[in-house]
């Protein structure tokens, strides 16, 4: 059946006049133009070669007949897909209308089809009952068609899934009173799993006929299960029928409705679920409050996000020296692995802890974790303000923190020495005790395999129990915390790596960090986090969704939701945001694991029909355009028959030439490109190994440093396989330090320290694996017992702005004493001064027979007072420039050998410590 109708069908009778018009056009050709020509007699008897036709050409007549037919059809009012009501039956009519979120996309079409049924029932004098499945259950009763139509027009699509099963009782009561009622179900095409309504309807009907009207071509689309994963924000896209669009776009918006990003999705053939992925930075992902399917106007196509979906960014700074050989043993690695499941980690790379902290604060990170960071420097003030403003600072103990004196710790720490074990030393490890009820770790299971071998002790006072969140078996604190302003400072009294305890290897460590990160942005007080009110916190509705997915004021029937379990949207709790603006909680239409199942009316007596696939369309405008086109064609043809074509051919190409000229004038002329001057970068230091020294500005000191490194370079080239390039002077403020492994820094007494930015650069160099060799050159003054020397005071002031580790004189079995030459001490112009390096962990029983010991990396700082450059210094002829004290060729030879060891240690690290495996290898070889 062709879906075509006419609003004025009587106009079609004019088509019968088309044959008469044909005859008229044939008999009345176009009248020729008459021109008087006097010498007609000269033309008598001539046979014309061309004759003017006496009748109009047939094709022109056909064109004009078509024009007349189009005008007649236009006046008849043709309509494509006309609205036609079904044949009316007899008896009462019960209309079941699904008005949930799945009906919102084509609600106008659905209501128009329902109105047609009501109109047909009204024409037949039938009573009608209307049941909207998304409304609360109520008694059904018959009413006149106009009243039912008014009820239908008052309906709107609701933003939740209809609870059809709640209407089974009222439906049963109605069918008992009206057994002859005809039932028409205008379904949204979705079925529940399991579907109690369909099962109950089958029982009530018992084979009686029922018509199910639903969209069998497209179906609804929905969103569910948003997940802010480490790499991206993903959301599940659902469809019920394969006829739904196979691909589309999902948009993300912030709480103000501004766009944040877009993501495409695509369904494979036969699939009913896919995913959309937003690959945007975590800062933008955390701003997302609403995800919606573009072009899909329903509450099910909207996913709301609150703080539960926020992925907090945690900044990690470490005071430990970077170890490129064993990065998996660092505290940064353990923290990163523990935080990755629930937070985005931003480690500090290539910068000093103070500079990294300032960057974290500028980026407005909510949580900062410091692993054994002792001196905060200029960042301490801003870090304190950041904590007072609501930031969460988590610190881990270590040798640097033990010697620190800043105030950003929750409790007063017992000062320990600069040596290992100075804070606390036990004969046997201590197990984890309990998690007090006044902290966020309350309720966690106490792991039985966690042991602690060292910790930083807190001074006992009256506030210590209230600030303790975890204790060891002997009652000493493991984790303490204190509120600072709106923020929180938490201290783990052990390191973030496994040197002091095996806590970082436990699953409890991950859970503890997860609970600490969750505290960011809260306003609870220390000691109250685990308290629970007798009644759950209820949140009033702030903004709710309507059926089309748009925000509106909460309806009067909306009730508060529980803050800890908001659930999914329903009649009493419409989808939307609940609570205050600073703590909104999202209630969505669909659950996280929801799926869309198509409704299949396969029970006995069910008859399936569909909604109209298209709205009525008036064809009169299209016919009018066609008639105008034929009229224009007729005019052109008549013009051509009258000789107009010849006139058209006489047109010149002047207009085309003018157009080309104008085009040439407007074409852009290529401008000359200008080369930008770029500063030249000197990569000489990166192309070859160079010994480097700090340019102090004192000419004698700088000349001695250059001469000394020149002599050491010659010695290294002659004695080893290394061939360094010429020595280089380093301007700390201008030059790049990363090209060098070892930098010699002679201390000039009384020299002012470099600016803080330069010292931060030096600190970053040391944290990144570089070694700074400080030489005070005052061994004679120290041996004379003069107390603090000017050079020593200058060095002490210089180091006060650096985060340095614990130091100790080079032990006899340190790898530095065996890197290339076997050394007992490191003399220079003097041999009475000590050489200090980063302190190593205490020697264990299984390390007593090792020929060489070393930490996990190279010491970032080496301090001596023996004036090494003075002993190495040579002239142009490679002859020594300065005498030695006490003197002798042996001392100068040992000074050079010590320099070789220092260079090899900085370049190769602790590889000599592998000599511990030599006995095992020899035993395996049978020797």
C-alpha cells in the first residue's frame, strides 16, 4: 500500500481535462512573426529549403501537459505518510503506555499514535482506560475519550526505568471488572531481566489477544559504568537492537555544562555493548560531571559523575639520590606502584625536592607525598600555606628527615644522629600492632607478615595517642597525623622503600595509601574519621534530570538519598545531583552493570505492530518547485526556437577574461620567509667525557682547578682505557650540569652562596645521579685544632640549602677504595683530612666477608679538605705546580690514584661490589 493521500482529492478530477488541453496545444501553434517584404514577385516560384511547422512540437506539448498535471496535483494537497487511525472495534479499550527514559527519544511520535487510537475509540463510542507504567501504581478506571486525551497530554517521559510489575495488581483488578476489554501496549522495546511484568501479563491474559506496539527498527541507546581508569575515562555504551546507529559520539561536560572532550564509539555487528574512551589529561577528566550521547535525548543516554569518579593526582618527591641502575628499589617506585590503581602519580624527575614541591603546588595537586625529604628550603612556607588551604601532605621517614627541623610534621620527633640506627635500633624486628579507632585505618585487618627494623621515634606527650593512626607491637607509633588548617599532615615513621620495613611489600600499604588519598578535600578532624553517626547522612536533591536528559528543578515528590548509598534513579529518587554544591552526589538512571534487553512479545495471543516510521509530509511544496522548473524549461525552449541560441553564441569571452584578471589580483603573493635566530647550544660536554670544575670567580682558585683537572686527565688517559676531553669550567647559573657525572667544587672562604635557584639546580643534579666533590682545602688548619675554619663555615652555609644524606668517612671496605686502585685514604696536597661520603646501611652478618660494600647508588656528595686539585695541578710541560705536605712522590702518586678512583666511581657506580660473587663462581668452577 502506497503511503499517499490528498487533502483535496476532488482537485484530481481536473486531470480529465488534460486530453482537451493536448488538442488545444496541437491546434494553436505559436504565431509566427510577420515581416513585409515588397519585392515578393522575385520570390514567386522558389521552393523554400526550410519550412516553419504548422503545429507545436510534440515534446513541447508533452512538457506543457506535465506542467499542468503538476499544478493539479499540487492543488489536490498530496500528503506522504498520512495519519490514518486503525479500524475501531467494540468494547472498552485499555492503553498501556511506557513513559520511562527509553520513550523520550520519540515521545511525540508515540503520543501521536496513542492519540490516533483514542480518536478511533471516540469515533466508535468506546470507553478508554490509560495506564502509564512510569507513574506510581493506582486503580484503573474507564473514562471518556476527551478525559483520557487530556491525561495523555499531561504525561511526560520520566528519567527512570518504569516499574511495570508494580501495576500488575491494578491491571488484574481492571481485567476482572472488564473481561472484554481490548488491550494495546505501547512499549518502549525494553525488557527486564527477569521480567516479572511479562510473566504476570501472560498469566492474566491466558491467551487473550493483546497488541504490542514498539519500535522494531532502532531502539534506545544508553550509558552506564563510567570508569576513570589510569589511562583514560571510559563509559559503556549500550543498545537493545542492532538497528541502533552503529557509531556515534559521546560528549563530556563539566558541572557548568562546558565541553571537556569528545569520544567516538562503534558497535560491531551483533554486539549490544561497546565503550567510548576519553583520552584527555586527568585534570580535565576530573572536571567531567556529565557524559551524554550526542543526538540521543533521554535520561538513559546521560551518565552523571561526582567525586567518586574523580581520579586524584598525587605528587611524589624523594630526597633520595636517583639510582638509574636499581630504580625498582627506590621509595618512589613503591609509592607509584601502590597508588596507580586509584590515583594518577606525578613523580618529580630531574628537579630538587623544593622545586618539585613548588610545581605541585602551582598545579594545584590535592596530595603530595615526600619520601625522606629533609630540608624543604624556600618551599616550606608555600607548602605550609598549601596544607592550611586543604592539601594532604604525606611524609615518609629516612635519614634526611631524622636530621630535619621543619615544622611540617604531625608530632615532635626524637632527634637522631646522622648515622644509621641513631633514632632506634632493635635486636629483633617489631611486628605491626593495631589500627586505632580514631584514624582512617580503623577496621583494616592487621597483617601478620609486616615487620619493622627501624623507625623514627616521636617524643611522648599528651596529644600523641590522639594523633596516632597505626602502632607497632611495642606501642610505638608507625603512622601519625595532625590537622593543619583545612589540610592534613601524615607521617609514616618508616621509609617508603624496604630498607626500614617490609610494609611497602604488603597489600595493607596500598589500602592505607588509598584511604589517605580519599581524605583529600574532606573537612573531618583527626580522630573523627572513623566515627559513624547513628543515622546515615541524607542528601537533598539539588538538580534532577527530566526524561530527555535535561536538568530541571527537583520535583515535589523527590526525596533525599543516603550519602553512602545513593542507588539508582526511581520515582522517589529521580536521577540527578544531590547534596551541597561542594559535595554533590550523582544518582544515575542505570546501574553500573546494566544491560539493555529487547522486548520479544512471543507469548500466545500477542500481536506485534510498530509506530509510524515517519511523520506526515506535505508534497505540495515539492510539486510547486517541479512546476516552476518545467515553466522555466518551457521558456528557454521557446526562446531557443525563436533564434535566441544564435545571440547567445555571439557572447565574447570578455567576462571570463575579467574574472581571470580579478582572480590574479586577489591571489596572495608569497612573502619572504625570515629565518629566526636561535641560540646555539654547545653540546661539546655531551659528546665526550670531560672533567668539570665550578668556576668560583677567584682567579687563583679557578686556575688551580683547571691545572689540576688537566693533570688528572693526563694521568687517566695514560693509566686507564678512558680518554677524557679537556677539562671544562662550569658556570652553575648558565651551564647544563647533566652532561657531567662528577663536578669538582673548590670552596673559597667567605664567598657568598649562589642564589636559591642555582642551589635548586645543584640539588636536582645530585638527586639525578650526579656527584658533587666539595674541597675545602683547609686540612692543615683543621689538623692544627683551630676549630671551625673559614672554608668549613662557608661550606656549612652552602650545604644548608641542600637536601643532603647522612655522611660518614669513607669506610675501609667502601667500593670507592677499590674502584680502580686499592686505596686506604685519599690524599691531595695534604693527607691529614678525611673524605666523607653518603653513609651506608649498617653491615649485616652476611656482608662481613664481602671485599667491597656499597649502597644502591653513587654517593651524591663527597667532601674532602686535602686540596686535591693542588696535588693534581701541572703546567704546560706536565710538571707539578705545587709542593705537597708532608710531601714525596708517593703522596702525589696516591693523589692521582685517588682521583682515578673518584672518576671511575662516579662513572661506573658500585660494580666493584660484585666481587662478593667471586668465591661462589670459583666454587662452581671447581677451583
